[in-house]
């Protein structure tokens, strides 16, 4: 069934990394009217935030549930009542309170869920999936086996306006590791320490952007990589803007992308954004990643025991590394947010 180009979608999601904004922009670029409500994490005092970071799992915070439901009550639901929408796209979401669930159900507007995390980490997303007309999972392993085909594996895309070649003049970093370390990303911390303690970090320019997400963990990073300066890995920053991150990746010969420790078959958006900058990506050996980019042609994978050897080889083989970076960039163009939204519309049987 093909519909006219101009359609309306209402989008709500957490203000995380500019993802809801990028999804909204993609709909608009494809000719849709799109209204967005991006809600921020609840405000906490410094003392409460410190305690939360030390001893409490942020995903269990009741304030986040309240923030989601308040955003629906004050922003999205009034608009659902006033304006005709073809569907309501919820990015991640949270537990719906009874009032909001009843109101949304009564609107008869189809709900589409696009998860932002694996269900093992954010199980409350299933609360939305149970009432959704269609669900798109970033972790393919989360797809239930008996849902009548209403679910699809669809990792997040990337914003081509942010991540593209030419952001940095030349390559001022040889090896860059990015992202949170510790917690759900202990393996990433192991990789950082392995590089820092090797001869590689003394021969090549190695950098890291990220933090542990906890005060104690970040203090430990500061001690090791700022005060002691373990190896010669440069801790560039604990957090940077999306623009600055894209520029740092673009200015690196190799960017290492380590996925989360939990989940079943998750694919993070940096898996596409890194090659989108024209940089050679190095990722761990995970078979499910092969479904999205061609290993050995569009990115390089490593095993634990050959990480340092693989990095050294790529740094000494400019032609091979640059060829992989180029092919990775070409392939990444199929994984922008525009291409993801196109997939959503096709599976919802909307012509574009």
C-alpha cells in the first residue's frame, strides 16, 4: 500500500547523544512532518548524583520513569489529541503508567518502538514492545520467536551531517579508543590497559576518549592516565560533544570500537559512524557484526591475543589501511539515519 509523501510522525525519546534529533531530521529529509519531544534525565543535586553513581544502577532510577511519563503527559499526549499522526515512534521509552497507557491506547494511533539498549540492560523497553504495532531492536537477539513477524533487527544509524570525511586536516592520532569503560564495558577497559602497558603506546600516538560513568572509576582513570601517565596513552577527555568526537575519529588512522559486554547480538551506532568519517575501524571478533559490514574489507577484526600485532600491522601498511577505510566509508552510507528511517517506512508499508 503506497501513501502520499507528506505524512506525520510524532517522536519521543531520551536526549541521549542527539539520537532522537537525528531520527527526526531523517524523517524530515524524507519529506515527512515530524514532531519531537526529547526528554532529559531528571536533575539531581551533586550529592545525590555522586551517591547514585557510586551505589545505584541508573537504569533502575524511578525518577527516569517519572520523567518519561511527564514528558508524555505534558507534551506528546496533548499533541496526539490535537493532530493527526500516521504513527507514534517511541525511541527506547520506559514503563508507562496506567493513565498514559490508557490514553495512548485510546488514540488508536499505531505505536512503533525502536529500542536504544539491549533488553538485558533496559528490560522496561518490553513494556512498550508489548503494545507496539511494530518493534525495531538494536539487539537482534532480543527479537521474540512468536511475535507474528512484527519485530525486526535494526541497529541505530549515524548522522552523516556529523560524521563524514574531511573533518580533520591530516591524521594527528594513530590509535584512538572511544567510549565508556568499566561497568557494562569492562572489556573496553581491558583493551585500554593492554595498549597502555605495551610497547605500542610508546612507539605510536595512542589516545582515549571516555570515562567509567562513576566518580570512583573516573578518579582511577585520572590517576593512571593523567598523573602516572601509564604508557603514553593520552586521555584526551572524559566527555566531548558529538562534533568533537567525530573530528577526533576523523583525525585518527585507526579507531577501536569495542561493544558492550552484555546483550546477545548488539550493534552500536559507532560501528557505522567510525567508517563514516573515513577512518579504519578495528572491532572485536563477533560473528553477528559480519551481517552489517564485511570483515577484512570494510573493517578489521581482532582476537585478544593478536590485538597489538593487528594494530602494528595496520599502522605499517598505509595502502591496506586506507583501502579498508575507503570501502568502510562507502558501505557506511547504507547505514545512515535516513537509510534506517527508509527501512522503517518500507516495513510499515509507506511509500517514500
